[in-house]
C-alpha cells in the first residue's frame, strides 16, 4: 500500500508530494538506528554478560528459580545471555514492533524460543498474572534503557514502574548501579557553542544582545565524542566530582532531585562548562564496570572502548562566572524524569531555600537566540577566521552606493555589510523568530537605519519591498536551518534564480560559486554503525543484519548521510578533489548536470566509503570550506570543520587497498535541477 507524503525540499524550498510505502517510517528508523553500533560494542556486551552471570548465580545460590525481566531487549541478546548463564525463563519487552519481530527471529534461530517470551509493548503497559503478559514477577531485572545523559530515554519512569509492578522486592538488577561524574572547566571552544561572542569589524565592535548573555540557553544536553576534544581546549577548574548514584536493584523515583558536590577550585578562570559522563556497575561490589569516560582519562587512550550510542555530555552553566584558585565551590546537578542540568554556587552564599527556588525547574531559552541558532551554529558565528573571510570578501566588493540583499537564516552578514559602509542592506529571514534575534543584535549595537529585515521567501519579494531599488550585491553564507546534507545549501542557487529580476545587470553574487568535494576514507570507528555483526558474543544475530540491510536497500544505501566528521577520525586513502562546480552567477540550469571521473588510491587501508563536503568561493581568491580545513597529512589524517556536518556515503562492503595497488574509486554525480538533488554512485576499479 502506498501513501502520499508532503515533504519540504531542503534544496529547492518547494513542498514536494512523494509517494511512499506505508512502511517508510519504519525503514527510516531502522536504517538510521545504532543497533549495529551496540552489537559491535564488545566492552558493553562483555560487561553485561559478566554481570548477568553473577546475578543469575546469586539467585540460584538462594535456591530460587531465575525469572528474568529484560526491558528494552532490542535483539534479545541480553535475554539469551541470561538463559545461557542458567536462568529458567525470560520475559523480553520491546516496544518497537520491527525490532520485536527481529528479536523473535533471533531467539528462534538460537534455539531459545521456548524460554524467552517477546512482549511487544512499552514496559509500563505490561501486566502480571495468570492472564497477563507475565505469569509471575521477575527476580532479576535486566535493562538497557540508557542514553548519553543516562536518563534521557525514560529510564527512571521505567524502573519506577517495574519495581512497583513487575519485579519482586529485593530483586537482582543488571546493571546494579549507575554513577554520574562531572568536572567544571573553562573552555573558549565549548563556550562558543552557547553564547555569542563580540566581533571586530573594520575597527568597530559588534556586541551580543544583553538578553542573550543573560539567557540560560537551550535545556537539551550537548552530546559529543568528548575524546575528540583535545585537553588543550579546556582548563579544569576543579576535580572530577561524583555527583550521584542510582541503585537499580531498589525502588527508583523519577521525581525531581538535586545533588551537590563541594570542592576547592584547583585553578582560577572562567567557570563556563560542565563535562559529564557515567559508569555502570554491573554487580553490587562494583568489580564489573562499564565506563563512558573519554579516552584522555585513560593512561593508554587507545585502550578506551569506542561507542556512538553512549557518548559524553557537555552542559553549559546558565551564566559564566570568575573563580579564583583555592575558592570553595559547590556544583549542583538537578534532574527530573528525563534530563539533567547544572549550576554553580559558593557554599557561603547558598541556603536550602535559595537553592530549591533557583534549581527546581530546568533552564530554558528566554532570548530566542538558542531556539534559532543550534550549538554548531553558535560556534560557526563565533569562528573568527571564518568571519574574517566574509568581512574581507564583503570589503572587496562593497561600494558606497551598494544595495545588498542577504539570503541566509539568522545571519550576521547584513550587519557586517552595514558596518562596512553599504548604502542600504536588506535581509531575508525564514521566520519571525530569526528576524527578531537579528533585530536584537541591531538594537544592542544602536544600528537603527540602513538595514531592513524582511520575513518572506525570495520568490515573494518584489521591487516595492526593497524601495524600488535594484540589488547590486546578493550575498549568503549560505546557511539554512533546513539543510541536512552539505549540498542542501544549494537552496541559495534557487533563491538567486528567483531573485534574478531584482538584480542589477552587473550584480555581484557572493559566494560566486560552490564546489562539491570528495575523498575516499578509512574510518577509525564510524564504520561500525553500518557494519553487519553476524555473530555477537556467540549468538547468531544475522536476522538483525538482514533487517537493517533491507531497510537500507529501501533507500538509504543509495544516499549519503550527514555526520560531523571532526568527531569521527578517518584517514584519506585518495587525494581530495572537486567533483562538481555550481556557478551562482548564473541561474539554476534547466537540464541535469553530470560529472564522472576516478581517484586512484595513494595509501593502503580499508576504504569504508566517501566523505563529501562543500566549499564556497566568496570571491576569486577567498574561499570557505565546510569540510577539510587543512591539508591532508602524509599519513592521511584529516582535519574537519567543526560547525557543519559532512556527507558520508558508506560502501556496502569495505575495500582493502594497498600502497602499490593500481586501483581507483570511480565516481558519477548527477545534479537534478528539478529535484534539487545530487545522485551519486561509486565503484572500485583497476587502473
């Protein structure tokens, strides 16, 4: 059965009606899931297996039958571990229907279908009794309900309900306990993701709106691969603090709680950011530990296990404050049922009443900027080198009589153009909220005339909207909040085409062009999220591999996907090259544009796929890259732009290349103007 879905096209800006299978959403979720990453996480699997064996042995030692409740069973892996360890029966709960079906197939394939019952429900809907989903309450509770923030997937309400309704008092739990750690740091890099910084333009200082500086920011956690943030990028102001623990073998509460850790500042600086992660103790003694600590906490960083389903958390304090070495400080973490937030106090100024009042509700954005600008977008706007490139380019093209039009979401380009002396500047904004944020910037800098912000689409703009003027400089970063893949920023090309009738004959287009680049890469770890598992800890999970591949074949395996490659190290196995050029000085062509070629391998390794990105040529000699930002090293190491995601096209099977092999990756790209899409295909061929 087919259905028509309305979908905003991020490149053309049009609303496309697309015929999709009724299974499309399921396939999307499965294809983009991280199930493979979890199955490849040997450290996680091994620690769970050890904890399960120990828990089953403790129950057997009491002379009891071992009845397992496995909440969030996924593939059924942990349930099969439990039965192999000697459990008598297992109730495995999985709410996602396709996953529950896959678990049933895996359980049957491994010969456990008579002792594992798959329950396709949310655990809070599971019933116990003669006619219920479970015949009896369990005495061992196994769960994998955690995310990077520990509780963000609803672990606390699920545990709370399970202890009240589904497990016996005094049950064993795997994991037995979770402990959350935090460290207060100063970091210009990380703080640039939370607050707008002043900008120097032509000797003048552009300051952020006061409301932005006072705002507590977005309440959602910033989860990243903290191992890829160099220790040179932050200064610890205090020790690693143990903030709180949750004992999963006892009744758990999802109600608001706060916990404080007092310490003496080990160095002075600006308290801005809290780095946080957690450990799982798989047994009561804490001898089996699965830790999320970043690699730089290890004496041998290469020994740190890699995982993408659990990373580390960055929390931004509501307001930065100065601390002095030796100062007594109190770091407080609060949580409700789904999220955590942090604050910093001086113990001498802290009273129970003031603390409860200040912390009982999680912080939220009051300035609108944190709703308009994502954290990477904040970082991009604060990138001085990038800003200098745009300012230099604008300075080279602007004249006193320039009439400028900016087409980018929540952009500072109109402000820069005004500060550089343009006669009149117009800015198109896609939403009222982004328009209001830029208006705050103008007000904070006492810019009252010369800039007019318009909340409309380019195809709606008329000569009357711009006071009868003709545009002499059309400019963009380009940045659009709807863009997912690098080439979605070609929306600017469609905007330029729609605005052609309003441009002067010799109008400057900035950027004048863009190029799509590619390089074949070997990923250090990211390949795991797409690699089939086959056998996991001795269990056959091929039905899971087949389900994921089927969903990928539905569409995703023929497409690239977005990833912030600065978080995922890779080696270039070929040179990087520009494969397509888009000339913004001309309108979007009517016919498809194609490009073919090949890139020989110049380094040995395992080629997992292709990395793709855009570079924007602001003028003939000034360019900005949204991908590689430096030369590839002799070993093939790559340095990637932190504030844009790159595209990754994964090969179905990796390709082994050697230094002396005369082999190349052949490529074919086709830009379809009517669709705003780039079709691509790759193959490995002998030279």
